[in-house]
């Protein structure tokens, strides 16, 4: 009985290391899987294209029923007026009217307005309270459309498709600014007669409208326009919405000439206009707009692949384009576990792995200006390609040549991490030890059995 107990105990003791080894392997595999999953999350964390997209009409949804809608989405809308100038003397009155939209007269009311020199009621009737102290006095009104009127709602929806017009919520839309000039009752305004009208032409040069009189460019301020065809700013710069596919089109614009402009002064002092009052405000001029041809500039790196040992590195640079040296700055990468990059293009390998990168680069004004000289009538689009990466085992140094600095796409983290076999090797060692222990116990028990049999034979 003692012999059998001894043998059973020996077998149990031999199995203990095997159980411990199996537990450690399971734990190690869990850790490896967790680490691999974490690395995969980092590798796939490439920012989505269009994150920096600029939206001028973001929609703010109302979260609680019964609360008034935030009208921030209408901040870029500006309703035009039949007349954006008011003049007269103290005590005069008149009516402010909106321009029809989609041939529809908008139903609704104005938000009452009052200051030191003018008062406007909900119907748009204004009353002069006092003379204006400055030449450039201006006001801006707000109009509350009656969205329960189907024609009004349909016209606004068609004119501004990106804005939500909900008849259950109150909405105010700003009008264009109104220039106001009032005098005292005994000092009426003398209207200027027979103003000289300049033969103005308006056309685009790339993404900006240029005002010209014959061969002279004039500085001007535009009334902002935002519709399906164009998004025009006051300085004349514009963008064309994606839904507008027209290569050429005409847009009505309203502008005010800058009388301090040197070219304007030359015209005013010329024989044709000397001594005359020149008209400076122009409404509904035809602006001829031609979509510029897009020229894509593909920047290529001076190397096709970054190959380095850990802690090695180099400097990213681009090849010249049509004889133009490409310089600029990179967006720094500091928090990536595989790769670091500074603004000058200096990079360093931090962890083994392979994949591709496309760092964000901003081309310098100097390089861009030189490229625009090469393609003066075209809109430039700067693009870069992917750069392969292969970082090997830990070590110092690099087989990279040093290059000196460039765009646009987001950094794609290094992918495909190499797997290590450290835990499997450790488990194989434990199994070997267990096997040796079992063999030793079997040899020991066999020897003891032979000794016991010999003793019995002697007795």
C-alpha cells in the first residue's frame, strides 16, 4: 500500500510544473493578443479625409421639445433689399422691402429695431428720429419669415437647400446692411444729379473676382452671395459648390468702389471724369466666371522606402518639380509608437514594423509662387504619394541617406507588427523540464522496486 501511495504522490508532483506552465502560456497568449489588438487599433487610426472640411452652415438640432431653435445655421444667409440706402431728414419715413426670392414675395415680419437716429417697426416702416452723426452710419435688420406660408417656405428651401426651415420653430434671417443718412429738418439733402457711371467689367482670375475699367483694376467691396452656383465673400474671393458643374456661368453681383484706390483716383482725375461726381455703388452687375483648369502637381520623395534599424533615421525630402525646388514644413508626429517626425522632415524609427506613411506637408509660399509662374492660368492641386516603411530589429544606426525637406494627406501609422516566439520558447522549456522529472521519477521508482525485491529474496 505504501508503495502505491508513494508512486501516486510522485506522479502528482510531476504534473504540477506542467499545470503551472500551461497557465503561464495561457496568460502570455492573452497578453500577446491584447497587445496585437492595441497595435492594430493604432495602425488603423488614420484620420478620415475631409475632417478639415469647412462648413459654413452647420445644423444645430434642438434636443429638448418646446425650446427655440438655434438659428446659427442662418448666420451666412443675407436677404437682399430693394434698396439698401435710406436718406432724408428728421421726421421722414419710408418702407423697407425685401427682394423677391424665386419670384416669390416672402411673407413674414421684421424684428423691430430702434437706435438714436432710426426706428423700424415689424412691417418694415422706418422713421427718422435724428440726424446721423457719421457718413457711414449703417443698420442691419432681422426678418422672421412665415414658414407656415407654403410659397415662402418653398422659396427659401430652394434658395438655401442646406438650411432646415421648420415651420414649428421661430427663425430670424439677417438682411444686408442698410446705409443711413439723415439731416436736420432745416438741412435737406441735396441729391447729386447726373453721376458719371464707369464702364465696369467683372470677371474672375482663378478664385477671385476682379473689377476693371478698361485695363485698370479697381479695388472694391462686394455684397456677399451664397447660393447653388457660388459662395462669394466681400473681398471678391469665392468658392464654387460641388453641385455646380458649369465650366462657365454668369452671376449678378453688387459692389462698392474704394475711392482711396490709386487707380480710382487716376480715373477720377482724368480728362473724361475730372470735375464729375462718379458713381461708386453698382448693383446687379454681370460677373463672368470661368472655372479655372486644375493642374495636379504630384510630389515624389527622393527615396521610395524608409529602411532602418530601431533608433535610426534620416530626413524626408521631395524631388524638384519642373526645376522648382520644393520646400516647406511637415506636421510633427510625436505620439506614434513606430515613427517620429519633426517639422523639418527629420524622422526616427522607434519600433519594428512595416507598412506605409503619408505625412501632412505644407508647401512653402516661395515654392508655390514658383510653381504658379510655371502654370499661371491654372489652379494648382498639390498631391503626395505613399512612402513604404520597413523598420527592423533593435539596434543603432541607419542605412538611410540624409536628405533635406513636403503635403497634404494624413499620416498612416505603420502596420503589420512582427510576432515574437518568446512565450512559446518558454513553454517548450517547461515541458522539457517536466519530461526529465517524470523520467527521473520512473527510474527512481524502478530502482527502488528492484531493491525491495532483492531484500525480499534475501529474507
